C-alpha cells in the first residue's frame, strides 16, 4: 500500500468521524486497526502527545500546554504519525 493510499484511508476515517462522533466505539475494521497500532506500538508519552494534539490541532497551543516549543511538538507528532503509517502499511 502506498503512503498516498494510506493517507487517503486516514482522511476517509477522519471524514467519517466528523459525521459520526461514536465511530471510535464501533466495530469498523479500519478503526480497529488504528486502535491496535496505537495500543501496541506507541509509548504512553506518545499516546498522550497524539491525544492532546488531536484535541487542540495546533502545535503552538499544545506547546504552550506542555511547556515545549511548537517545533518540538511538530517533530514529535510527525515522528508518531510515521510510526503509525509504517505499521499500518505493514498490516
């Protein structure tokens, strides 16, 4: 699976989530795959960073919350996304 195809799939999940806030509680196989990757491949710190980033959607806002520079947050979020994309591509 190419990275563009994976990114497209993530965008579809995000779009579905926008219309159905309960999608994370449903038995959608795409979401189950993501949950499994997040639960098994990410450290607790990584999970916290990605959840906080999903909550505020801003490197600057998250940097202020965590008392870190926005560039540090950006670098960490990109690193975490790459972990998820690589593992998603393998499965």
